[in-house]
C-alpha cells in the first residue's frame, strides 16, 4: 500500500519535472532533441545524484525502462499541446517545478528512511532529490540555477522535511503526512514567488565583500 | 577478439577526446596544467559518469593506470606539434570531438549490453558516454556546452545507436556493425556542422516564452 | 594513531572549506539558506566525488552526521563573527580555500593508498578531493571556477602530492610527511596568488585559435 503510494508519487514527480524541463528548454528555443534531453535530465537528475551518493546502483532509470517511457510521453504531450493549454511559459515552468519539488523531496526522505539514516540526513537527501534535477537543468541551459536566484527554493524542501518528521510524532496516517508535506513544499515555493518572500539578510555595512 | 576490439575503440576514443580537450583549453589560453586537466576530464568524463550510474566502481581510470598514460602522452604530443600539424584550432577541435563521440557512443552501448539492459537504455548510456566528456569540458571552460548550441550532437549518438541495434538484426559481423555505427555518428556530426543542419523547429507564435 | 590524525585533518579541512563556501556565498549576497547550502557543498563536494568514483558508498556525509554538525557550526560561527574578524572577504576566502586544499589533497591521497592504488592515481584522487568542492562552489555561484582562473590551483595539489610520495622514501614519520605536504600545497597556492606566479605559456603565434 505504502509502496504503491510511493510509486504514484514517483510517477507524478517525474512527469512534473519532465514538463518543467521541456518548458525551460523551449524558452531557450532548443531543438526537439535538446528539449527531450533537458526534460530527461531534469526528471531523473535529482534521483540519480541521490542514488549514486547512497550507492543504490544501477540508478533507477537504468534498471527500469518505465521512467524513459513516462518522460518521453510527457515530452510529446507537452510539445503537442504547448500553446493550447498554457500561454505563459515562465509561470507554467514555475508551477511544474514546484510540484516536482514537493513530490521528490518526500521521495528522497523516504529513501533515506529505508536506509535507516538520521532525520537530518534524510532531509538533506530529500533536498538533493528535489533540487538537483532543476540545478542540472539550469546549469545545462547556462542560466543561473533557480535555486540561487534569491528565491525560496531549497528552503521549501527543508521546511517540508522538518514538518514531515514533526508529523511522524503524531498519530496521523503516513499517507496523510506525506500529502501534507508535499503540499507544504509546493505552497511555500509558490507563495514565496507570488509574494516575493525573502529570507533574512545577513550582511552588514563597512565590510569589503 | 571482440574484447580486444573494444579495447582498441576505447583507446582511440580516449586519444580523440583528450586531444579535443587540449584544443578547447588552448583556445581559452589555459596554462599547461589547466590544459592537462581539461584533456583528462574530457577523456574520462563520459565513461566515469556512465560507470558511477551503473555502479561499476572504482571507475576504469582509477583501476587502470593506462588511461592516465594514454591521456598524458596525447596531451604532450598535441602540445608539441600543435602549430606544425593544425592551423585552425576550432576545426581541429570539431574533428577530434566527433571522432571521440563515435567511439564512445558505441562503447557505452556495449557496456549496457554487458549489463543486459534494454536497447533504449543502452542507447541512452551510449549518449551519456559520448556526450558527457564534452559537456564537462565545456562547463569547466565556462562556455555554452556544444551539445546545446543548436547543433546536431546528442542526435548523432541516438541515430548511431538506433542503426547499431537495427544492424544487429542482420547477419553482419559484430565488428562491421560497430565500425558502421561509429562512422555514422562521426559523419552525422561532421556533415551537420558543415551543412548547417538543424532539427525541426517546434515553436509557435502567439505564445509568451 | 594515524587514523586519529586523519580524522583531525578531515575535520580541519571540512571547517576550512565550509568557511570558504560561506565567504564566497556572502560575496554573491545569497540569503541565509543559500549560504548554508554553498558552505555544505563546498565542504563535502570533493570527498563526495572521490567516494562515488571509488565506489565507497554511501558517501561519508550520509553515513556520519558529524559532518553536517561541523559544517552547520562553522557556518553559524562565520556568519556571527563575519565583520568583527575579517574585513576583506576576498582575501579571507583565499586563505580558507588554500587551507582546505592542503588538508583535502593529502586526505584524498591517503584514501587512494587505502585502496592500494598507483601513486599517480592517488595524486589524481587527492587533486579531485582538494579541487572539486571549490569547483562545485564556483559553478553553483556561476563564477568562473577559481581552478581555471590562470592561477596555480590544481598545480599546488599535484606538487604537494609528488612531494608526499618522495618523502615516503625517506625515514621521516608519516605525520611529519603529511604536515609538510599540507603546508606545501597551502604555501604554493598562497605564494602563487601573492606573487602572481604563472605557469609557462604554451602558445605560439601564427595559429588561429
């Protein structure tokens, strides 16, 4: 049951990140194969980095052809319907990126728990899983990674991860805890962009940077 | 016999990519150690990324000192004869890059077959092996990776890989199939640059990118 | 005894690189979480890349929560005392970067020796351990990696590594050899920047780069 649920989360996150990669690549006007490749690395990047650091190899997209099929289908669908569904690519990219962030953060935490790791390390793994696909996408497209653009990004993952472990102390059912944490990551990121939230500034005057 | 043949391909690809790294680093006017390091990462980058994703560690250049010897020799030879052989560094870089691309794509596919992977995954591994050395080289030199410069690049690997698996259905000998596929990757890339081939444009008007 | 000593070196290197990451991130005026993340990836980056190439997974910061604690403490201390201790961030970054470079180079060499690797490969692993944290830091911050900025950088690691193996032939005690090598890496880098040392130029005229 829980395992089935994780598979669903994995598929939804993969679709969301593949779509975010497609939109980012289309903004840069890459050709059709470039769009496919960026969609692919965005979708599998975070999980790949997590798995090679844990030592769970071959990484999942190599073991399981389904990832490639899901990503390819997503890319085809997004390209086919690109103008009929979404008019504003930048906003659409943000939405898919934030959805993927929520799903993959919780997935990374679960993977850490499966390896009996410390909660803090689990949250770090969740953050890696959530953020690295986007980082690789942005570095490949030679843009400043979204993660460092003075926006709340990794912070959303860390916050969602902390709430996940707090909720584990309550009698709530695991699936509910997971959905709540996913929602918190997603909402934190979306609201932060919408309302231009900033983290506290730590700089002082009179210092030569 | 087949194993011997793969070793030859591996050596030739390593030499070609090391040379391409040296030319790229010389264009950026790096010092002599910078040139050596870029030659090294270009030559071993693709295979390293492939091996850590498959879980075949320690990666080959760590297990086998011969890679370092081959790369060092290549770097020394290219630097020594740089002006007497080649007058145009940009074209020379392209040629070596394309040769390496052909060899390493087929090598990556073979590695995937050794692990009994699905043909589509094998082609993806071949593309990773072929492309990542160049990607790491370009990111290190802070240039836009060649792979995304609106040129046919990964496409050549994917095409060569598809033809490889089609030819496997014929009664041709394995070595012939490998040489043909290597040639197709090389020629696709060279002709694409020469004749300015572009993949179909997938963009539409009236959409805000 | 020797093992204890390596742990001390590991902690000192981690602190130095975390601090260098904090200073680099503050120069770019990242928010407080961005500073923490850059401090983290700078401190663990080199060792992580080394460990996944060797196949020693899960990598050390996942297995051992102490790394996270050390890094977090360093980040907090540096931020708290940033203006009262150091007035010039660029110079401070250089010092911490050079200290970390020394410690991590020798640590990477020791790890290679534990795996019975060839001295040349050990030196390469030491260079990877020393340099990659800084490379990842600089790529993340979208600056040209220090390693390629026409400064002596990897060269210092390679020099220190060669001297380490030369000293192993003498009757000196292992700890002394390690400290001397660490000092050589540190001093080479600092003096190179101070006196503007350059490696020999390998370029010639009459060639189109």
